[in-house]
C-alpha cells in the first residue's frame, strides 16, 4: 500500500494503532474458519468512532476495500481480509458507555466482549441473553454483524431481538444513528436491516442493547437416550406440549467423547444427550420440569439427571460450550457446519447425515441447538491425508443441501461470509438476491465495505437488476455459475 496512505492512517491512530509488518498482519489473515487466508495490506486499530470515520473516509476517497473485525472468532470467513484492502479492528472500542437499569438498556462500543455485558449488569439482577458459545471472547460488534445466536436464543431470541439502536459509520465515512432506546421507531427498521449484514453496510460504533431480568429459578436437566432419533423426538414432543424451555441442546456420542476428554463434564456415554434448561418463577419451573422428565422418559431416556447446584449446572454447560474446541481431542482438523432444519425433521436429517458420513468415510460429530433446529455437524478429517480436506468440504456442502431440501436454511447463526456465498443461489432466486443487492448498494454504492462476501457473484451497483442473463460461456457449457 502506498506510503502516503499508510502515513495518513498513522496520523489518525498513531503508531500504536497501525500494523503493517508481515508478522503483525499474520494474526489477521483469517478468522475462525482457517481454510481461507488473505494477508491484508494493513490493519488499523482505532480507539474512537471519530477515528473510524477518518479511516473510512480515506478508504472511500481512495477506493480501498475495508473489512471490520471484532475478535475474529467468526466461522464463515466474514472477517477474511480483502486482497489489497485493510482490516479495521474494533477491539479498542471496548467501553461500556451506559448502564440504564430502570429502562433495562445498556449502551456499548462494538469491541465489548459479549460476556462482559452480563458481568456488568449481574449485580443489578439482569443479564444479556444472546449467549454464543464463544461469548467469553467474541465482541458485540461481531454478534451484531452475524446476528449471533446461542443456547438460550430459543426462548429469548437472537441478537436482533436485543439490539434496539446503533451508531454507524457508513462506507463514505458519515455517521448515522438508527433505532433508539425506545421501541417501535417510525420509518424503516434499519437496525433490523443492519443486524446480520456481516460488515457489508458499514461499521457499528455504538450499540444499544436490551437486557433481561434474571429469572427467579433455573433448572437444567441432562437426559441420555440410546439414539439421536429418540432424543430428537423428545425435543419435538417437549415443544409440541406447549413448553418453551430456555434452551434445548443435543450432542451425539462422538461430541460427548470429545467434550468429556476436554472438560470432564460427567456426561454418560450415549448416542443422544439432551441438556434441557427451563427458567422462570420457581413454582412454574418445578411443574414444567416434571412434565419434561415424563416426556423424555416416554421417548426412552434412561438417565435423567437434574443439576442439584449451580456448580453442577455450570459443569453440564461447560461440556456443551467447549464442544467445538474439544474436537481437537478426537481429530486433527474439522469443519464446523451450520445449517437449520425444521425441528420435526431432526431424526430424519440426522439419519441422512449418518449415511453421508459413512459413504464419505469421514466421521461427523453432532452438537447443536436442537430447540431451534440449528444443526452444527462437525466434519472430522486429517489435512495431512491427501484429498481428505476436499472430501470433508464436499461432505459439509452435501449436509447443507440436505438442510435446504428439508425446508431449512444454509446458516442459523454463523453467517454466509466467504464460505457460503455460493449457496445463496441454492436458497434464493435471482429477484431475491437483486433486492438484497439494492439494499446493500443504498448503504455502500462503491462496494468497499467487506466486498465480495455474502453474495454469490460480485455485481456493480449501477448494474441493471432483473432476470439473470447467463454469460455466453455458461450457455456453451464451458463455465458454471454457483
Ligand atoms: C468455539 C466457537 C463457538 C461459537 N459458537 C457460536 C454460537 O454458539 N453462536 C453463534 O452465533 N456463533 C458462534 N460462533 C461464531 C462467532 O463467535 C460469532 O459469529 C461471533 O458473533 C463473531 O464475533 P467476533 O467479534 O469474533 O467477530 P469477527 O469474527 O471479528 O467478525 C464477524 C463479522 O462481523 C463483522 N464485524 C465485526 N465487527 C463489526 C462492527 N463493529 N460493525 C460491522 N461489522 C462488524 C466482520 O466484518 C465479520 O463479517 C462460535 C465461534 C467459535 C470459534
């Protein structure tokens, strides 16, 4: 990158806020999805929204692509740098600006770590509900961009339910405010548009969050089944009975083995393990838990273990929350897939995943948010075995196709990013994608904010929308559009 531009960035953030040496840039070449790597031209670390604005203005003037980054725990390549572009790291914007207990609101900068919000409001009897398993390291800015979910989003809703407003630096460097502390602002729900936009519409520099009163009681049940089918059927039966647990998580044998090796959570060896949590008034919890136990027993649960203390409850959760990372105990490499299916299709789709896994000769561990039908099949492989990485990628893709065929979606919470953009045309028709592009172009007409992510093919904002016209090479059968 031109020295003139580097010096401009240095003038904005000072020496300590600019990385240009290869060994510094290496940290930023990928996110949690390490299959994709691109070295950025520079990494800029602003400390204020004004500095973010100044950096983005330079990018806009010079046509330099930028990628916002929180903690880099994303699993779809969302924070993957753009060749020749810069990364804007938001980790230094990490202040909690306001805690407004009477209105149950908290205002934060984007680099605040998810679990720090709950830590700050816990003394007042509140918590921040969206709880991705990565919550001890991921940022609120990254959660907003991905519309992050978590075990407790079944009852409390995803990030979008808890973000009421934002301050945003648009891709031309201007600063706008969308939403507010109050509900039902007139006009378009732009906060709803921004949440889940994966860094393609601008950079959030302040976020207004809704916090929730801690319930009087919480109960967590472990239920062990002989098959994922039985466990899946129990999940559907619990919801069909009109019960909305705070969380229902499921793990299969391989996931249990890995979690046990890493965390020793005391899980029994079984083929389908459920963690069911309910919360609310103590009397209601007692009555609902009785019903849940009965349903689980009806569907074949041979162990029903209710956590007897907060320590025991946290130990049960520790195993589940560490399950992705724990895969390193049973496999040198793995792909975390993220797809959604209708809850009632769980037993069928899990069986089909088993068949695909057998046909490919690769192990698949399943650990997921069963209540939401949000699957996380983990495809295990060994990169040092020639051809295995490609086979694992193919298997992970086939699993996604299964999800779409079952009436589900290509992502539940990890986003599209770089990894899944080719699947967007499996789920959406051209007019749908065109409409999304029009929204994107309204925010970012010069396409410098995280370009070439999310959408299956780059498109210029001036390009005419309308029915897709195939390229002559496609018509001739020489090239194929994904
Ligand atoms: C072990 C593990 C477990 C996980 N479990 C879950 C889970 O349960 N649920 C879940 O939803 N996810 C989960 N994830 C994925 C990941 O943690 C989430 O997607 C998280 O929201 C990413 O936050 P981050 O700060 O790391 O963002 P990054 O990875 O740095 O960035 C993610 C995206 O956000 C954009 N972005 C970052 N900051 C901003 C900003 N201020 N303004 C605009 N765009 C921005 C980036 O450009 C990128 O597109 C898990 C990841 C790991 C490694």
